[in-house]
C-alpha cells in the first residue's frame, strides 16, 4: 500500500443482544404509534356517538312537532268544513228583501235631496 491510501475501518457488527434490543425498541415505537392511532380513533368514535345523540334528539323533536301538528288537523278540518257550510248557507240566503230595502232608502234619499240641507247631500 502506498502511504497516502487510507484503509476504511469497518464498524463492528452489532451483537445479537444489541440487534434484539434494537428490534424491541422498533416494536415498542410502532406499538406507541398504534396506541396513539387507537386514541385518535376512540376520540373520533366519541364524536360520532355525540353526533348520533344530537341526531336522535333532533329526530325526536321533529316527531313531537309532527305529532303536535297532526293533533291539530282535525280541528282545522272542522273549521274548514264549518266555513264551507257557512259560505254555502250564505249562497242560499235570499238577500232580495235586504236589497229592496236598500233600494227604497236610496230612492227616498233622492226624493228628499232637493229639500235637505247641503251637509246631507
């Protein structure tokens, strides 16, 4: 060998125990990552459960409101029917006598208009 050449030094191979300790450390690190991922999943599951509870409460409120509205339908239906009957009765009502009376009063007012003071005209 020439004096300027350096011989590379090889690092000694790890002992079997060091190799196993390194592998154990890697496994422990992976296990910790898995635990953190599981914690994240548990938090997500808790959030989902809370959302489900909120949805159940909302659905229950909708059902209650629906039941309330449905309970009012018969009364509204009765009111509508009563109104229809009233309007039907009004159509059948003979208003001729009332119309004749109004006409008579208008005629009388016209006949009296020449002799009434101005404020009545």
